[in-house]
């Protein structure tokens, strides 16, 4: 039985989780029934052992320099040692050589620095850990760095955000290779509660909503996430919190860097994005479930956040369409497998924005 060989590139200072998320997920896919199965191999300079960020040591399974067998995917790990790895002409040169042989090329976290040094991200959209994205953009001006997404696919090259985003990226590869059922099975097996779409922000509202030290902000943000279809206007949220609208706005700006209205819109838009890529609910049902008054207001939110309408977002992000939903949806609307409400033509600047995100921190420049 032919195997899908996945080379995981490690080096001193690599992050252990970056490596383990990939290898453990692929191993579980094999146990569930991946056909053809994956064969993950940790390749290191000289095939030597490496010391990870945490101080734990891993033994290389093969030599980066001596690998000449067929490759399906090569994935460069991130870690605090990424700059030393990118400064190694030997390591970078062999990553470049092996990438030319692979069907897919990817990096986890700061491993994007190695891909950029190898010239594999030139004029491509890419991401990295949000803490290091600005450094990547500054060092490699020809890379179109977006610090927000969990992962980005640009042609045969994929880059992912910080640390555990390696799990999301690997699940997307498994879904691409073997279908959604196997990917969901692996997600359940590794006990991840949600397979996040690549477009979800690394600093997602769903990740930050409970992190505030302010009890009022925490209570209100938790309420927002659990009651998207309710009245979440300033007056309603102020009544819930027991403070004035002005004070609530001041607290949100201090702790979440957004007004309550802005925060509500962000959470609703992210929730809609997840529903679009993980269900077959029609646009009207998605809009209602997430608290948008109409498909037009949903469309405007997507244009502002993702620079594309929701139907196009769904078409580009959903690599494997889920099974068509039959009968009434949980919200009571008739079920369908298509978007019942088409998006009107885009006019103005958004028409030329393509898939480029509009979130804060986006870097777009050319190397001189």
C-alpha cells in the first residue's frame, strides 16, 4: 500500500507541540483508517537529535540532507530557534530542494521564517505566530504577511499561526486527502472541541472573550457569545451589566479594544464564518442564527471583515462540502444544501480586494 510521506523538519530550538500536533494527528488518522496511510518522519540536520524549546530532546529519524525518497508533504516546525535555522544555509537549501519534490509545503508558527528564507513565500500570502508576524514582514518584504488567520493556503504552500494551529492545519490536510469524516474522527480522538476554519483569527473573539480580568466585561462578553440572536444593543447590555452605557463602553475599550457594538459585530461575524464552512445552512438561516437582521447586513459584515461576500467565503473556504441537510434546520428554516440568497455584485474597492483580509496588522509589501 502506497504511503503519504510527510517530512517534519526539526532543529534545535523547535517547539515540541508544533511537531507533536502533526505526527500524533497523522498517527491517529492511520489508526482510524487513512488509506493510503501517512508515514510521518522527523528529519533533522545530519539526522541528529534536537533539543526542543522546553529542553526535551528528540531523536531525528532521518537526515534532512540525505533524504531523496518521494515526498507528499514537507512541514517546517516553528520554535524559538527559527532564526538560527533560517541562518543555516545547509538547512534552508535542503528545505528548498525537498519542497520542489513535495505535493504540499507547509510551516507551523515561526517555521514560516525558514520558508521565507528559502524563497518559498515570495509574493504569497502567509501567516505566522501573531507575536512574530511583524518581524517576518519586516525581514521579508516580498511576503504578504497576515497575522490574523489560523492558517493560510496559497497554492501548494500553507502556513499556520502559533503553536496549536498545527493541529488545525493538519486536520485540514487530512480532510483534503480523505474527507471530512476522517478529519472529524481525528478531531474527536485528540479531544479538540472544534476544528477551526483557517480564516478564524488567532486572536479570536472566542479565544479572548473570557480572558478579561474585569468581571463586568467577562460577564457581558460571555453573554454575547451565548446569545447571538438576542438583542445585544448598548441599552440591553448595559441593563445586563448593571452599569451605564457610557461606562460599559469605557470598560470594553479598555479591556477589549472595541466598543460593545464593534465587539458584538466581530463575534457575530466569526460565528457566521464558522457556520458557513461547517454546515450547509442557507445564508438566511446563518444570518438569523448569528443575530444579523438580514442577509444584506451579513454581507456587509463579511465585506468589512473578509473583503468578500458570504457565498464566496463559503465556496473558497469549504474544501469538502458537508452532506446536504434535509428537513427543517435547528432554527426552523427549510434545509437546503445551497445558498438560497445570492450575493449582489460587489461594487467599489471591495471588488478588487480578492481574498485579501482587512484585519488590523496586515502587511503587504514587496522585497527590493
